[in-house]
C-alpha cells in the first residue's frame, strides 16, 4: 500500500471503520473511498458489483457488518446471519473479480467453540460447538474467513483475515438494548450518576471473562498488517487482542470508579451470561511485531469523555 493507493473502507461510519478512517488519514493515505449505507447497500450484489467496477479500489478493509451485543445477537439471529453473509460474499467476490490487490476481513472472537481451551489459539477454529447466543453471527464470520481462504487457494488472491477480541471506543453503539457491555455500562453508570439513582443493573452473573481492545489499537493493528504482511505470512487468520481479560463484575467496578458513581451494582440474573471466557492467544500477532498500546483504564476514560461530548 502506498500513500496514493485507492483504498475502500467498507463500514466507515461504524466503530471499526471510523477508527480505520482516522488511522489511514493520520498516516496521510490520500485516496480513500467510502460509501454510506444509503449510497450503497452492501447486501445488494448488483450494486456492489457496479460500485467495484466503477471505482476499482486497490485495497479493501471489510469492516462493514451487522453487529450487536449478546441480546441483539440472541433476538435477531436471522438478520445477523443473512446480512453478514451477503455483505461478505458480495464484497469478497467483487474484490476478486476486480483484481483488488489485498483485502482485510474482520471476523470476531466468537468464531471459537464455546468451551475451547483458553487462551484461544487460531487452530481451535471449528473444533467444537459454538456459543448459542451468537451462533448465527459466528457462522457468518466463519464463512467470511473461509471465503477468503478458498479464494486465496483457488484464485491466488491476497485476502487476509483478522479476529478481534471485544472492541470498544468512539462511535460505538450506546443503545442499551442492542449494544455491547462496554458502551452499555458507560451509559448506565453515567445516567445513574447524573440522576442520583441508588443502583445500576448489570446483566447476568458478572462472572464471565471478557478481553477488551480499544478500537484505535485495532485500527493500528489492521493498517500495520495491511502494510507489512500477506496471506502467506499470516496463514488463515490472526487473532488481535491484548492477551489479558477481566470479569464483567470487575469491569463494572472499573467503569463505576471512572464515571464516579457512588451507588450499588445489582445483577439481573434473567439475562444471559454468554460464553464463560474468550481470551485470545496473541502469540502469532506478537511474532508479527504488533502489540496494543492503550490501557483499559485510559481507554475507558477516553470513551467516557467521547460519550459525554456526544450527549451535550
Ligand atoms: O458485550 P456483550 O453484549 O457480548 O456481553 P458478548 C458481554 C457480557 O457482559 C455478557 C454482560 O456476559 C453480558 O451478560 N453484561 C452485563 C452486559 N451487563 C450488560 C449490559 O448492560 N449490556 C450488555 N450488552 N451486556 C458478543 C457477541 O458477545 O460479543 C457478538 O454476541 C460479538 O457476536 C461480540 O462476538 C464481540 O461478549 O457475550
């Protein structure tokens, strides 16, 4: 990739896509292309093909996806599997047809079996049953990985895949029903503080472990991999994480402290816990020379500041 390369970031308004846009712009990549959902429906094959034929991007970051937290995944599985399969298949096939030089596909750590040994090594893919709450999303993401793998195998393309752990940061979805745990708790603790409420309710037992990576670190890793490595160096895919996790209960205490909420934390046991742990093994990523920079505390502080700036 050179600074004048034509680079398409699919999903540039989302959590990851917007961070990729910021990162690429800060590194002086000057020929970036984007389309909003309204301008280009990525589930529409003909529209995607026409867009690729017209624009002929050289590099593609496939960060467009239908995403959500545990409840959204569990409530709308048909939408999660259909939309993600369509988006991936359309973009990956059009990238092959139009001779894209390199594509980076974003998967998710939920592709691993529910009860796989921890930390999760790349080779554990498809070695056991998936977590039920996000099986639809996981199956779609596994299909994306395998699309890249088999296009590389049959057509000699250079499509690399990365598996991020749970991400958070600016431009996240803060809707309490559909969001992930981090934005949900930032909002809940903030609202409880300003409204002088006695307690904040968190879902589940608080016992599951999760690993959190700030999205600016994620974008840094993606651009680093695109700049320096090809599918031969990476293999089928590479995990992107920090190598450390905490319980949801500990996360709640941390956010409570950062926000400055003085009340109690109550658990709603009618809500699902999801997978008990999904800590990524980052040995391969480390061997490629990348590590995260933003500590969890700093990342939460920055996200809380961003959230406050948006609701003013
Ligand atoms: O982030 P989250 O929604 O998704 O939930 P997953 C993580 C954990 O936080 C679960 C608990 O144990 C939740 O029960 N939790 C506690 C809460 N309070 C809350 C809350 O107010 N809101 C939410 N959302 N959770 C998703 C998958 O799994 O992770 C996706 O569904 C994707 O497919 C994504 O892989 C990264 O980590 O369980």
